[in-house]
């Protein structure tokens, strides 16, 4: 929340960041950071690309869903 206030970003209390509408999402912090529910939020919000910046940033279910709905660029693993 302090980051959002300082830099004008949207903060959604009690939610994961993937519910915020974006054009491109880049899970990059940890393995399995983005799950199926998160992927469904991104697609519903018209995200057109998910690019993993970390190895296996998405769960297998999320990766399969994304690959069949939008452009998906998996990490190297």
C-alpha cells in the first residue's frame, strides 16, 4: 500500500495483484506465483500477454489456461 500511495499505483486490499486490469502481466517473484484463478482474472480483464520472468511463475493449470486463451511466454524451465 505505501508503494501504491507514493507512485500512484492501484492497491486492492485483500486481493492478489492479478485482479488489477493490465495489458501485460509478468510474474517474476516466485515459482507458482500465478494460479488458475489469477489467470482467469487476467483473461477476463483483457490482458493480452503473460510473460514469465521467473522460472515456473505460473502453476501448470494456469499455464495451460493462459496458453489456450491469450499469448503466453513461459520461463525457461
